[in-house]
C-alpha cells in the first residue's frame, strides 16, 4: 500500500443496485429521502436508477434528477443509444454497461456471428453518442474479472479513445479476491497511463458473494481506483455489494492519516440512514453486521466487560461515538461483576453504594438463570435484579415484587415414552401448587406447555424448572414471563 493516497470518492448505488435486491421496491418518497440523505452526508456520487427499465422508472429518475444536490447524479443504461435517450437532462453522468467476458458474450449475444466484434464496435459507438448529448460517461466492462485480459485491454482502450471519463472494472459474479483485484487495477491503470489516458478515472464495483466486497474495494483503491461503489446496508443483487457506512468508516478510521484530504463523510447520518433503509427495504440489519449491527459495540464476556468499562477501545476498533452510538454491556452466562456494575449504570441505577458482595451475588444469580433457562433468561433478568437487590436492602422500582405468571415450553426426545413423561409431569402438577395446567402441543419445536400461576419469586420458578428438566426425555425448556393482559 502506498504511504500516501488520494482520498477516493464514494458512489452510492442504493437507488440502482439496491433496487436489485430480491423483493425490494423503494417508493418515490423513500428514494427522495435516500437521495437527499446521501447528499447531506457528503457522498460524492449517487446513482439514481435505470431510466430505460420502464416508463415509471424513467419518470422517477426524472423527478430525482431535478432535485438539487452537491453530489453528482448518475443513471445506469445499457450501452445502447435507445437507452441513453431515456437519460434525464439534469443528470451529470450516464453509466453505460456492456459485458466483456466469454461466458456473458456467448450467453447474451449469441445472435451475433461474432459477439466480440459487436462489443468492440458498440462500446465506442454508445460512448460517443452519450458524449454528444453532453453527459459525462462511465463505461462498465461487465464481468471484467472473468474476461480475457487481452480482450479487456482492447475494450478499455477503445472506450477511453471514444471519450469515456471513467471506466469501471466490476467483479460482477463476486468471485475475485483482493490479490487479483490489486493486480488487475494496477495493470489497467498502467495501460491507460501509457496510452496517455491519465485523466480517465477507474471505478470499483464488487459483489459480496464470498464476503470479499469491502477488502476488494480497498484493494482497488490502493491500486489506482478513484471512485468506490457501495450501497446502504450492502443492498444489491444476490449477496449485495460493499456497504456504504462500512466503507466510509474504514476510510476514516484506518486511512485518514495517509489520505491527503479529510474524510468528511457524515457517519452518524449514514448510520441513521442505514436504519431507515432497513425499514424501507424490509431487509433487517444482522446484529453482527459491521458498524450498524446491534451487537458491534456490545460487550458480554466478563474479562471484556472489566476492561471495556474503563476504556471501550480495549475491545473495540473505534469509539461508538464516531457513528453516534454508545458502548453497551449486557448480562449473560459469562458476565463478570464489572459487567454487572456497568449494566446497572446504563440502566440508570446508582451503584456507588451497592456493596461488592451483593454485586457478586447478583452476578451469580444472573449466571444461574442463563444456565437453567438458556436464552429465554433474558426475560427474567430484571426480575432477578429486583429480587436480589431488594433482598440485599437496595430496592429498585423496575417492577413490583408481586407474584407473577409464567409459561414454560418443553421439548422432549422423539424416542421417549409418552406415558412415562406424562406420569412424571402429573407428579409435578400434584406436588407444585403453582403449576395450574399442562398442555400437549403440535406444530412447533416444543411438545408441552406448562402454565404456572402466582409464582412468588425467580428462585421458586427455578425450582419448578429444575423439576421439569429432571424428567427423563426432556431436552429443552424455554421460559416466558406473562405481562399485563392486553385488550384491544
């Protein structure tokens, strides 16, 4: 990697590539919000759509093109004159694509006697047509990373001679890695420079089928790419492409010191846009999705919690505040006493007067319910905290210490004797006044449901769970606390 690099530009294609995500369709007002928000976050280029796709798409592109932005607006077309005719007058760029790989040529252009000759003729012809209409032009060599290098070189030089302002070398199938990308971009940059096309920019567009999109994008930049493509939440065809927020954050966190210009993308605004785009698209953000995922600034293990409660950067690559988020601590089977303190603090509880031994008791109680109830222990945390602190002389007002109701879901081995299990369940029912009913169920992972009423404490509920799990054939339980009755 060079010791100093020019700051790259980001091209966001949520409104074009993102619309290729299965089952995603942004309405006009949503697209308008995305466009304005990207522009406000200082994104450099924004692809607004594919106007040739339909009359309705063209109308939306026309409306978006009329909006005033600092970002350059781009529309996407096939390298065909009739497609270019659909481009709105108010956009700055027309992006023309025509495939170059052998697989694409024989699949898509088999009607031509020589698909290669068609590409060599049509690419410069379409570029010259768009340039004559006053547009800046990007030529995209679709499936470039699978193209014969001699043929790819011919097409790229013809595109540059025809007046292309930029050339994109995409990894359309998501098959390349950062080593291949670095070598390819260095080669193309050298060929263009040697042919005196130093002003022709290179663009990078990579799919994430192997999880390599971001690393490939950065590799392309290290090797000469000027414009890096991405979309909000990585939306796009199949596994999507590079995530805009992840890319902008990586440039700020890792490469700010070696870029000549400041990386001034508004990361908090991009994070907020990420949440909105998730709602608009109906595509949830994975909890461990870098930067925007719910878990990425959350600490669970005791040793991590102890250190991160003093300095989050002990276990984080950058401060959560960079994207206007906060470091969080959660409870669980591996939590430590410092994690318990940090959790109580973030819940607004004054821990300064709570003695060490009570914190330890609380930690152990939390661990116990997780090992006993599994993931469903999350439903019991607050009640456990209330009970332990109240018993230790530090009552809190999360909820009253009144008796409560619960449902316990029970799974059993398919090979188990139903009669034996039911006999044991009947014994529990008779011995425990809190077990009011037991139901057999079908159509889920669970085989039986216990209805438990008026339990006085978590400790008593734990005793009931212990009895259920001691029954031979029981493999799993899940505990639910019944809240207030809701009437419509």
